[in-house]
C-alpha cells in the first residue's frame, strides 16, 4: 500500500504538471496578455510560468496522494467535498511557496539582500503570496476555471486508477 502512495505522488505530479503546462501554453498563444497581472506588479510568473506550475504540481501531488490514500473509496458528495478541499489546500500552500519564488526572482532582478534580511525577505514573499495569491489566481481567467475542472478530474480519476481493487 505504501508503494501505491508513492506512485500516486508521481502520477498526480507528472500528470498535473504536463496538463497544466500544455493548457497554459495553448492559452498563452490565444491570449497575448499575461494572466493574473496586478497593477504595477513585476510579472515574474509570466516570465517563468513553468516554475510556478511546477510548484503547484508538487504541492498538489502530495496533497492529492494523501487524500487518495485515505479517502479513495468515498462516494458521492463526500468525494467531491474532499476533492474541493484538496484543491483549496493546494492553492493556499502553493501561494506561499510561489510568493517565496516570486521574491527570489525579484532578487535575481537586482534587489538581492544579504544576511538576516535575506530570510526576512523570503518570509515577506511567503506572506505576500498568501495575502495576494488568491487574487492572482482569481484574475487568471480562463486558466483558473479550466484547471479547476481538470483538477477535479485528475484527482477523481487518478485515485480510482491507482487504488482500484486496493491490492498491492
């Protein structure tokens, strides 16, 4: 059973990263304007989208694997409530990590700090990611809506695929 847990992390991570990257690529061809742009914000997430997608995929894969390991056999509304919680937790935790990455990109652009200030800047980035990340996600229409539907499908079908028969 433990092997299925690690396989599920790998499956959820790879599938979500590939699907999210392909969808982002197609949407970026159709819409030339950057997604999730705030006023006077440096668009590092537009310049390096696949790094941010990778963070979300890694966080999602761990949370989805935990949910699938313990709750793969739930039915009906409880199943979709659980999947909704998985996606919400993924967004919250990813926003924190993406805020740190945004701050690192900001440092690479010339605002690099040293010593104790370095760690406080990373913590500041995590806080800003938590504080503003939901807004960036909300402004990322149609990508956010498409990925919400895709996230439900991947989580639901992935758990059924990995844990079908529940044998090891």
